[in-house]
C-alpha cells in the first residue's frame, strides 16, 4: 500500500472539503493519498450562465483530462455536476452517502417578500431553480448568479437582491449555512444533488478497489435512478429537470419533473415500486413523462438552444 493515490479536485472551498473527505476515508483504510488542484472552465468563466456555455460536464471535464493523462489517479465530484455518460475510460469508483439533498433560500434580510407575488428579485445560476421558482412565483425576477458558494454569498450581500438559492449540502459541508436560510421542500432538487462521486480510470483496479471500501449502495441506487431519468429526457446540468428518489422500507419512491425555463410549463411524475423492480425506474419515469406532455417541453428547450435561435 505504498502507492500514493493522487486525488484530483477543483480548488474551491467546497471541492477541497469533498476531496479531503475522500482522502480521510482512504487513509482510514490504510491508503496514502494527496490532493492535486485542477481549474475547470466552470470556475474560470463566471459571467456566462451555465446554459449558454453549451458544455456538459463543465465542472468535470478538466478533471477527466487530468485523470486520463495520469496526472491524478482519482477525481472527486459533486455528483449533480457529473454528465450521465462518463468520459470514455473513466468509471465510477464510489458514491458517498448522500447529505441534505434540498435547495435552500438564503434571504438577504427577511422572507416577507415571499408574500409578495410581484417585484422580488431572486438570484441563481441554475435554470432548474429558476424554472421552479418562476412556476411558483411568476411575478418575481430571477438574476444570474455564478461562482463558488463563498463568491455567491458575497454577491448576495453586495447586490440589491431579496435572496439567493443554494444547495443545502454545499453550505452545510463548509459551515456557511446562514441561520435564516429556508429549506425549499417544494422544489425538486437536481438529480444526484447532495451526493459525492469518486471516479478513476477504467483499468485502475487498485484505486477502484480502494474506493469501494466506502461505496454506499443505497445512495448509488437512488442517484442512478435520478440520473437515468435525466438521461432519458436527454437533459444535462443546464436543463430544468428535477428528480428525487427515496428508499422507504422495501420500496423505492421517485418524483421527477421538467419545466420550461420561464416556469410556465411543467410536467411531473411520481412512481413507487418494490426495490427488486427499481433497476429501470428512471427510464420508465422518463418515458412516461415524455408521453404525457414532457416531450413538448423538451423539444421547445432544444429549439431555444438551436444555433438558428441564438
């Protein structure tokens, strides 16, 4: 076990926390590990909204390249950022137990604006959050907000916004969740939100086996279903698609939705099946939502992104 496992990570506070968590898990099992910091395009281009960057895996691409170039041995990702089809030669080595999967609203001052159907200004860089917020509060304005969680909290304080939306897990992991934050239990999270994925090279059995020691099968099942749903709708991280899977007793419960970016159109689905029948639940849900009106929403989204409409 003298090999040092090089862990590729982005250099934000949250990414480093996630990578350090994996490093500690490896060391608890007798493996030596060190962190290697990699910049991603998603970190360096903070002005352009994610949906305009036109790249799946905007936060994972640089780490995949470093992994395949053997600059690192494993890479650690927020699982919601990982494309549903991994880069050729890259495999999932472990999924960590999921943390809080919810989105939260961080108000700048108070939440009295939630009673106002007009004029409130909310910030988020996520089209999924934007769409679901506008579906519930159609009179509000949504501003683009990009950057690390630290940067986004700073921008909230500096701008004339009423609040901003964050993933609860991201703020909680680095002890930055404000006391006045409100959990948005009505908002479906991104597929695999709150989970961490570790990837390695396909032929690297040493690193794969090392990471399997902390692989969580329950989280892996739930997030696979959610990512299958996303893939079945041909969506990426910039598509307004929400999904959440929960194991309740001997059954798996799934909820999913797809919306237009402006929130005016929404299709949703809920399914529950026994655990042995859950293997293709995400695909079944995707097909059902496509057949009941979801296809029109997806087609409209694709037409909006067509070069002829840009």
